[in-house]
């Protein structure tokens, strides 16, 4: 008698924070997926919501495990609770799913199918489409600018058939993570709180010798709103510095320093005219505190210890232009990007 092939065990992790407008659709779609019931589990981790979403989950989905935090730990630390459970309970994979998403019934099967093609695959991102217009892309793999900026690849472009491909880093809105790889490189850095934690994790996966792929047949629809994200200026700006300070070699940091200083001046003036100058000052104040540098050096030491490839190789995947599709800034388009891209074309030849 032929032995039945076992499915991979997957923990689906959803961080919930005041998601009463979203979580019902998300959990309803998960209830219809065609993955072996005994081989996946849904875990919702609540960050001290006050909008009734916790009570809704308890009342409507009593079979789902719900962890209730006493405070808002942020996206990174809350997900880490789930990732630790994935390790402790011997799951093969952890799938991180945003609360404001809806999944296609075979999304998990399609992601697993890609992940199982090689042992060095550390993460597989689903194709993220915009829920408001399912013919448009939210992300087909995200991009990293060499100064730490990050943005969704393919955003708002028409959807089309794609092949499996390598991507620079996966969006935390819908990504399958290999638990074995996480044991080696670690989870999210909780210091990030939210934003750029997926940039950092993807960068660390590549540095450790793993690859990241897009599963184009794994479809997740995202109720994405750019305006909701850009208000979190402090975390996006502070965390891009954390990413580059922790992941680059010292020699590379020295090479990008002139461009970093130039962009820092541009960002200050941009924040002043945009009304975010207080947040910009908060970012600079963070890096004036010695205790924060101790945390940076500690994280950096671990990352560099796990490094298997050099900056010249990793930076082949980076870009020289900042392409925030929803920020049509003439100064960035006609001055900032040409200067930054020219500098990038020069230094990437020198980086070793």
C-alpha cells in the first residue's frame, strides 16, 4: 500500500489591532481554504484592541487560538510571539498574514509548492493584489533602495501572469517563512515596532545565504491604503537607518555616507514643508541616546556573524532610485533621484 504524502505543517499568524472593519472578511476567507485541516492552525495575536474586534473573534470564531497582549507590542514583537510558537510546536512553516487581507482558497498550497522546491528558500511571498481593484497589483516582491528606503514592487500596475522569481524582500502582509531558516537567523527585531521589519528580515535571509521567491499563483487581496501608512513617518524614517546600520559592512556604510548625508538634508527640508519636522527631530534624537546604539551594535554583531555573502552580491538586488509611486514629488524626481542614482552607479563598482 502506498504511503500517503503528508502535508507540511503551517501556522498562520495574524496580528490584530483594532481591526473590526477587516478581520471578519480575513477569517471568513481562511475558513474556505483547501489545505489539509490537521496541518494548519490559525493564531491571532491581539495588541490590546479596544474596538470590539477581540470580542467578535471570541464570539464568532471560538475555535481559533487568540493571544491577548496587555499592551500594543507593535507588529514585530507580536509576530515574534507567533513565530516562537511555530518553533516550539514544530511547524514547518509560518505564514504571516495582515488583518486587512482576503485570501484565495489555494493560496497556502501554492506558496508551499514554491517553498518546497529548494532547501535554501527562506521565504515565499504571495502575489498581493489590491482588494479595491483586483486587477491591480499591490506587491509582487518589494524593492530596497541602497539608503534603506523600501517600497512595493509593481504597485498599481495591471495584474498579469508571472513566473516564480527571486525578489529582494517579501511584504509582511502575506509571506510564508521557513521555520528552519528562522531558527538560524532569528525573528523580527522588536526594536522596529512596525515598518521595515520585513525589509530587515529579508535582507538578513539573503545575507545568510537563503533565497526569497514570489509565488505568483498564491493570491492574497490586500485592503491597502497608502495614506494610512505614510502617517507613521517616524517609524519608517528611523527604521530605515536601523536597517542599514545593522546590515551593511562598515566599509559600505562609509561609501554610502555622502549620499546618506545628502538625503538626510533633503528629508529634513521635506519634513519641514510637509509638517513632519517634529517626527524628523524625534528620529535624530533616537540616535543621540547611547543605549540605542548598544542595541544596534548587539543586533549588528549577530547579523554579521550569520553573514554568508558580501555586500557586493546583496546590493545587486538594490535600486538607485526612490520610487514611491504615491509620492509624486518633482524635487525627488528631477533632482534627488538623478543624483542618488548616479552616485549609486559609481559606488556599486567599488563595493567589495
